[in-house]
C-alpha cells in the first residue's frame, strides 16, 4: 500500500495516474468534491471509465450497506484506517475488499484529500464466513445438546453455561458466572463439591463428582458432573470444559437395587438359600452371600465348579459331576439333591436348581441352592415316628387277632400232640409198626413247621426293624393272611370271597407292611356300620394287574362312604367309628406311598364301600 500511495502522490491532478501496475484498486478522493483520480485497475474491475467515477459517482460501485462504513473511515481524523467493504465488478457481482484510507503523501494536497487502496479479500471473507458458520453451529449444538454444558477459567471461575444448564439450575448466565453456580447445589452437598473443585483445579486430570442440585421449591435431583482441561501449546491448563448429566433415575434404580439386594440377603438368610450364576463362555462364576454362607467358604475363595466340588460328599460326587456336565451344556433346567461334607464331619443336604438364562451377557446360567438339612432331619424324624406308630398299630391289630392267632397255633399243636401219642402207640406194640410211626412223625414235622411259620409271621409283625422290600406274590399274601383273621371273621359273622387274578405279576415291596394294610382293610370291612346287624357280612377281595402295577380291592356291604368324607378318609385322626382312632387308613396310605403306590376309596353302586391300593411292579 505504501508503494501505491507514493505513486499516487507523484501524479499531477487528472482522472488517471501512473500506478496502474499495482494489483490494487487505488484512488484519490476529496471529502468535499468526491473522487478525483482512479488507477486503471478500477476501470478493469468495475467496467467504469475513470471519467465516469469522478465526484460521487464512484460510490455507485460500493455496496450501499457499506457506503456509510466507508464514509466514517474516510472522515476519520486518524492518519490511517482500514475497513472491509464490497465493490461491484463489471458483471454486477460484489467482492470483498480491505480498504485502507490514509492521508496523501503529497504535502501540497489539501487536508480534505484521502488516498484509498483496496485489496481483494474474498478468500479471507469466505474463510471467516465458514468459521462464523462453524461457530454458530457449535453454539447451536451447545445450546441444544441433550446435556448441560459449562466452561470455567483455569482458576475454576465459571464463564459459560448453555441454556439447558441454566434452566435446570434456575439461574441466568449473569448469576451463575464465577461461583454463583454453587448456590443451586443441595446444602448437604455444597461443601463437598466446592472443596473437591478447589482441589481438582490444581491438577491437570479429568474430574468427576456426584451431587444434588435444584431448589427447595422445585426439589433436588442427582447429577453427575465431569470436567476435562483445555491446554495451550505449552501444556498449561487455560480452561476447563464440563458436562453435567441428570442421574436421578439411575440413583433411584440403585437405591431400589440396594433395597432389593438387602431383601434378597435377608430372604436367603431366612430360607437358607443362595444364588449362583455362571458365564459358561468365559468361565466366570458368581455366588451370593447366601451361597458362600451355605458352602462355608470365605469371600476370598473364587467361585467356580472346582471349589464347589470340594464340599460335595464323596458318595454323591459322581452324581454332582454328571449334573454339572449337564449344566455346562446349558440345554435345560437341572434340579437335584445331594449332600455336603465338611472337615469337621458335619453333613448338609442341598437342593439345587439351575436354569439357562438366554440373552444374558454376564450370566447365561443362573440358579439357587437351598440348605434343606433341617427339612431332611425332620423328614427322617417323621419316618422314624411313623415307623414306630406303624409298629404300635400292628401290635394293637394283633391284640384284636389274639383268638385267631391262638387258634392257628393251637390247631397244629393239637395235631402234634395227637400224632406224637399215636407214634408212641405204634412203637409200643409187641411188633412196632415202623411205617405208621414214620407217618405220624412226618405229620408232627408238618405241624411243627406250621407253628414255626405262624411264629415267624408274628415276629415279623411285632419286631422293630426297617422295611425289607422283596419280590412276592400278592395273591399268596392274601391267602396266608386270611387264617390270621379267621376268629375276627367268625366274630363278626362274616364271609370272605376271593377273586384273585391269574398270573398276577410279582411286586417289589415289604410283605409285612403290605400284609398290615390287607389286615387293616379287612378289619375295617368287617367292622363297617350297617343298617342291621342281622345276617352275614359279605367281604370281597379282588386283585388285578397290568404291565405297570397291581391293585387290591376290599369291598363290604355296609352303609358305604359319605361323599363329603372321601376327601378326608385317609387323613390322620379322621374316623366315622365311635371308638376309632382314625390312624389305620392314614398308616395304610403312608405305607402305600412309601412304596410308590397310592390308596383309593369309593362308594359301591349297590351299597357298601370299596377301599384298596395300587402298587407298582417295579421298585420305586
């Protein structure tokens, strides 16, 4: 520009001057008379001859919005001033120029004269426009970003916050500037965050803090603020950029989760259960506090299949390994029971249920383990009490059968006595009859065996021992039981008819217990209430069988069973007899169910009732 001014100052006053080689639009104007001289670049750019630019005509090439700006620059008392204006080219298009307005170098020119040198700056303006557009876009983005954005100085004084931040804080930019932001922080959290921020700005690391903000009127919500430093080229922190996120929903969910976990821990403590889970792809396992407590491991023990197997009872290890392999395949739910064995000799009983959890990224197999030791011990106690009650009931039943038993023993004993005396007579003859004596002795042996069988049956009924299942024919059991009840049958003037199935499959059960059921059913049938005691009581025993089970039915001709009593007939202490205890059929049901069978009862269409049982052929 100094070269242009020199050229301008050396020319004599006319419409053109000799600085046409300078690549700039150069002219001399007078504040009172307008344009005086223009270089050729003006004519080439605007398409207007220099003579047509004189006076105020040259201003027609300047954009009307920029003429006032240019006028102020030209009228300035400063030695030199620059402005950006638009000048129209020969095609009617406007272009941006940087125009320097200065006093002329020629001292002979009046002070109202000014020299204008205009350089094209379209590229700079385009760059500035792009930069302004980017800045506007950034500002728009910051204002509309779905979070709260803020900025502070290196000293931690806030100097910017977007509209979303201000709306949530209930403040304006003017009130939040500096340290005003902390006024919206919950009183209980204010000292903590202020202290944290004061210490953190002394570092150059990212920061994070959770706190509540709002007001007593609108309420407080939980927020998470994160901050990151902006550094200059030397690495010094010059500003802090931050974002604040509303985490109220997350905090509520965390609170609910903590409460649920507390409930779960208490529930697992009460019902002696624990949760287990595994990511079968990575091999990672999870045990809840309840699981650690049941397995009696310290928290330092890493959960997994191997430490679990360390606690399994040696007799159950194969079963558990097989189930664990099934769990690893994750095909279907697995439910089983096994025992734990501890170094001090204690035993625990566990029930395990594990199910696949498709779609879960962390755990794809989840389950629960339950300590059922107390239940198992109680179950064993119940079994022992039930066994004792069964034995006592057998004794009570045998008391009622004393006459029949005495008859069964007396008959063979009388035969033994008679045959023994006959044998002596055959041997005391002058010529002993050995053949007759032998036959008498053989009859003595048969009678003794009969007595032995009766005594053996009585010992089996009265003795205290665990059930001994074996295979036997139910028909044979019925036939051998009837003689024991002969006296009872006669006492009630009864008659028993048998309809025993041919080729009945053998069953696997304890014959003594099944015989007790048969005796109880027969005794109940004989003692069933009737409309009239006149006439003979008719009892029918029927057996049947198929591929799966055998059944025995005992039918009587009594009053039958009331429909309302069918649901309770096998319950303990339920009885329709005036002197009954209500334990007989309950014990019968327990015996049948312990063998995998069931009891049933119903009223007969022709009167009376039928009570019986079904037992599986194969052992249960």
